[in-house]
C-alpha cells in the first residue's frame, strides 16, 4: 500500500526559481490538500481540492498554485521561490465517503530556499 | 474564531511516567471532529484518534487514553507508563465545515514530548 507519495523528499532552490512538489495517492480519495509546517506554527493549510477540477485556497495560499486534473495527483507549484517558503511541506488526502475519515499524510518534502 | 491551542510547547518525562498533553479548541460549529496525530523523529504524521462532538465518552487504547470534555472545550491525551518510543511531536486538530460545504482542518502548534530513558 503506497498511500500518499510525495516527491522529492528534499529540495534546495535559489530565490526566484520555480519548482513543482509532487503528490500522488492511490486510495481513490476525493479530498487532497497541502500543508506547510514551520517551527512554532504547526501545520497551515495552503490549498485543497475536493475532486478533480476543483481547488480552493487555504490559510496561506500566496506564492503557491495548484491544479487537480486527476483524482490521484495534486501538485503544488512555486512560481518564484522566496526564502519565506523554506518549510516542510505535507500532502494529505482523505475519502469523502465517510463523514469522519481522518487525513492520511505523505512523508513530507523539506524545501530550502536560499 | 476557530482555533486549537496546545499550550505545552515541550514536555520531558522519565520513562514509565504518565504524561498528559493538553488541547483546547474554539469553534462555533455544533458538529465538529477532533483528531490527534503523532509525528515521530522520522517526520511522518500518524493518525491516532478522532472524536466527534456528540461523543463525550473517554477512550482508551493500550497505554493511550483521551479525555474529551465539551464543557471546557478540551480534548486531552494521556500516555500511561511512557516509553522512549513515545518521543514525538503530537498535534491536536479540529475539523470544521466551510460555507462551500467542504471541511478544513485546523491544527495546533504541537507539543514535543521527550521521554528519557
């Protein structure tokens, strides 16, 4: 069972570079989301999606884009990386068929922007 | 406002001690869910438990127990006879509905538990 797979595990970018963090899940979950984890701030929601073709902003969406062309994939794009985007990024998914289903998390991507 | 407060930033205990991690939440929703997640040093986030707002029964799972009290808006987590493997960051989270009919999760800032041998 792969669950939620994030790639890469580590990434270093220079300010202004762009990149895409990949997230794929094989559980047929309708709901997918991206969080960033920063020291002392817990997990903050960046963007989320309730199904293919549907995305919405979370708490801290600025500087990030998402799209959801398939149920399985939910990539997070940084168009012009900034040092403030140095963080650990987690992708999470859940099924919408059960009212109380928990979020399933990937193993995270540690991003450093210099 | 909807928020989750984990006032304990870091707790250190000696192995075999009992320890309680506090979680206080705020929500205007009448129906909501609360969750606990564990993040061990390896970094992944592991689901531990969920509780809905209509079920105030305490729950015990092995050495873990949870005390949900709506009157004090708290959902505290107790580890009995702690072990070194319990060392992790523990997050409490609140799931709330949105105006578009979906859900968002609000996480606390986490409590780092260190269990010393």
